C-alpha cells in the first residue's frame, strides 16, 4: 500500500462520523477502489458489515447510523417513519411489549441493500414501500449523537401509523398516539391530507382528530380532501361511524 493511499484512508477514517458505516460505492467515489477495500479489510483497517458496507474495527453501528449512510452516501430516499419517528421525537412515551419495531419507508419499486436488510439490528425491521404520500413532504432532520437522519415529522408519522393499521399497528394504539399530538401544524397537515392517496387513512385520521378534540383540527379545510365514496370496513363486524362511513373496532369506539 502506498503511503499516499494509506494517508488518504487514515484521513477518511479520522474525519468520518462515529457510528456511520462506509459504503463501498461511496469509498470508490473517494478513490478507494474495490480491490483496495478488500486489502484494507484483510489488513484490519476496515471491518465488514456485509457485502458493500464496512465500519471501523472498533466502531459500534446501530440502525440510525446505517440509515444515515444510505441517505447521505447513496442519496437513497428512505426515511424512518410511523411509530419509529414518533419515538425518536419523544412523542411515543412507551415501548411496545416485545420490543420496538424499526419502520422504514420509501417509494414503490425501491429495495434496501442486502447488507442492511440482513443485518441484526436488535429489533424487527419493517420496510414499507408505498406511494400513499409523496416522498418529499413532511420529512425532517433528526439529530442523533453526532449525525442526523431523515425521519417523518409528527404530522406525517401519524398518517403512516394509520396506513399500517390495523394489520401492523393497533388502532387503539394509534388513537393513544393521536391524543398526545396536541401541537401538530395545520398547514402541513392540510398539505399532507390533500396529497394523501389513501381514503382509509384520511377518514381514520379525521375520526380520531375529532375524537381527540385538539385545537389544530378546527383549522383543517376538509372540503379540499378527497374522502372517496361508499363505506369502508376497517374491520369486519365493527362499529359503524356514519359521519366518515367507516366500520371501526368496538374498543376504539369506546376508548
């Protein structure tokens, strides 16, 4: 290994953010070829996280750091959403029994790198590919210890929770989350709901917003929302809510 290339790698290792892996393609763009990457791994300068991803030998990498690498090094349009985003912001005040699932969202037709999806992050990983909301609305930068990751704002995250319900999230749990969201921004909510393609999500959101009675609800112009036509059975044999033409679980109706 030439002194020049060795010095370059040393500089990259020292300048890199702790907890964020190095992706093979990014290293190539910075002059570290695939052959050199293999040599660095064999010599102990880099440690493999899986095909296409490395870390410093004594560095600890958790899923937020890996997500940061996807977003910054690959410009991969994926973000932490739903309950994961609310938990990161301190909005979800409790952890689910059995551990908290990592919910990541991206548009349809995209695939997480195998090293990311196969790695054991210490919690179940749910990768949701959907276009029910535009990819570029309602996202925010969340500060971790020494790097930032892109996550859903509270306004977008609660809509993502409802998108996952009732199969992957409980509707009563969603309502309990809604009760704690007293400071949502009406302007952003209006934009999200107008662009939302899921009638189920919009009807459930408005039902829960009315039930929670937060002040921001009065500022939403529901005439601009496409709420579809006909009934929607969120669950079979549930309680029918005529205002929004949805059938919901009895536990939610009585909470």
